[in-house]
C-alpha cells in the first residue's frame, strides 16, 4: 500500500472518495489541488495537513492563501501550480481532475518519476501516445482508477502474455436513457441526464454516461492502458453495474471483477496494488439481484461509442479533437445552450473536420483541443 499520496482534483467526486480511502489507511498526503472550490479544499487542508496545495483559479488561490495562512501550508496557483504539485516527490499521484485540464498533471507526475493512479481518462484519450511513451521511458505502470479498467486490470492478474487475451469486455450501465430511441432523446432535459441510475459522479462524466460518450472514451483509454487494438474491445450493456468488466482469453474462459457500485474499491486497489486491504465498501450480496442482464448497446441512439472507435483507429490528433468537441458540447448542454442530441452531432462533426497529422507533439494536442472547441461553438452558431 502506498504511504504517501498527492491528489489532483481532490475536491471532486473521485478526489473526495480517494481522501476517504487515504483516511481509513493513514496514507500521508503530499499535495492536493482544485480548480475553484476553496471551501472544500480548506477543510481538506485542515484535516490532512498536506505540504502544498494548488488552486487553478488565480483569484481563488489568493483567497485560500489568506484563509489558511495560520496553517503554514504552501499555496500555489494556476495550471502551473497544479503541475508543480504533480511534480513534488511522492509515492503516487492520483489524478482525478476532469477533462483535458488533467493532461498537464499526468505528464508532470510521470516526468517527475512519481507513480500514477489515473482516473482522468481524458489524459489518455487526448495524449495517449505521449503519456504511454513517458511512462514506458520512466518504467512506470499507470494504475487504472476507472472502474472498468480496474476490473480489466484485476482480471489480467497472472496473464503474462498479451497474446492470450482474445478480447476485453467493457460493461456499461447504459445511463439514464437506455432503451430510448434517437427520436425520444430529442427532448430529454439536463435534470434527466444528470440522474444516473447507479453511480454518483461529477456532472461532466454523468452527461458523458448519458450520451454513452463515456464508453467510447473508455475504449480509447483501455486500448492505451492495455496495448489492445480497439476491435478487440467489446461493449456490453449491463444495467445492474455488478460486473465491472471482464477479459475473454483465447480458451474462451472469461474472468471478470464484481462488486457493489462504489468507486472506493477501484480507487483503493490502485493504492494497495498488488495487495488488497479491508475497504470501507459494503459486501456484495449476489442474492440481492434477482437477475443480471447483458445486452448489446443501441449504436443508432448512442453513436458516440462508434465515433470514438473510429477516431482511435484514425489515430494522430483525431481522439484529441473529438474529446475537445465533446467537452465543449457537454459544457454547452449543461449551460442550456444546446440540446442533448447536439452532443453526438458535435462529435460526429469533429470526426469529419479533424485535421490529419500523424507525427504530433503535446502542443499539437492542445492546439487540436482548442480548435475542436471553436469548431463546436461555430457549429451551433455561438
Ligand atoms: P468532478 O467534477 O467531481 O471533480 C473534478 C475535479 O477536477 C475537481 O477537484 C475540480 O476542482 C478539478 N478541476 C476541474 N477543472 C479543473 C481545471 N481546469 N484545472 C484544475 N482542476 C480542475 O469530477 P469526477 O471526480 O467525477 O471525475 C474526475 C475524473 O475521473 C474524470 O476524468 C472522470 O471521467 C473520471 N472518473 C470519474 C468517476 C466518478 O465516479 N466520478 C468514475 C470513473 C472515472 P473544483 O472542485 O474546484 O471545481
Ligand atoms: Mg468508467
């Protein structure tokens, strides 16, 4: 089990659950970061006494500095402050920032030679080739926090040769709109999109789950994490969220990981790996579920899954571009400026207009992200 930990995005849904786990096991906190919610961060500073904190919003950072002056904790600011926290020497950096804003922290943690537990899937989607190259060069194995990827990782324990893997089976809850047709999705509201049946998560990923873009992003995330081609990654809708994902091997044996839907299990496994420890999560009682169901996704109503696969297969900047378009469209939907069904339109449009460039640097990735956001705003006349 890790003894010291930095959490990027500690004020969010994953960040707060990670602190729960750290608290239970007495893990020392090196640094914590947030974007702007300084009240939550102040409480965390007082409870966990980190060496430093960073607030991405410069003005809020100044406010926090005054609020916690009595603690002597160093307060950094801006995205530079966040990456500085990621670079501070520690055993493990858990990156739970949402969106491409997390890419800098992922890269900084790896370059500093820190271990990395990754919840921020957008880092791998947009910057997969860079992130995995740096990890390889530094000899660091990225530990997945995303529940499906943790399930695959756990199912692969003992598999020494990737050739023995036939396919990865990623499960999806289907979100709040499973069973609805494309037409019925036209008029769904933000409130409906935000009421996920099984998981309580941040707003962006909850909307991504409703469009099933989340599952598309997870295909790309899995392809980079496990070095598997996207055509060997299947998606199965499993409404109960009990089987968190599985691996089918060449002998057609399937190994999966089951548990109640609580992110503290995968968060904790990334911190205890390769060991296991008691967790604050309740036991799984299989008899509570009369039936476990498995169905094919409706690719017509939820086309984002296919767009993500296509973007990954195209390579280069395509995944960064569709990720940027989705982030922008997701944000526009949450602020009431576009309809739910405009989100897949934005992703499809991004796939059509995406610039072709194969040999790309990290700054190309950031440029593609900002171009994709502009393209999306233009698409809706904003
Ligand atoms: P939340 O929105 O709850 O939290 C996001 C965190 O990131 C907050 O601490 C927020 O700070 C910080 N943040 C936001 N924008 C910036 C920025 N520009 N710069 C620096 N920090 C920023 O998100 P979740 O915890 O739900 O998700 C985090 C990541 O984990 C996502 O990539 C998501 O896909 C992934 N994930 C989440 C799961 C879940 O159950 N929630 C499950 C699997 C994966 P502030 O609070 O100040 O706004
Ligand atoms: Mg997931």
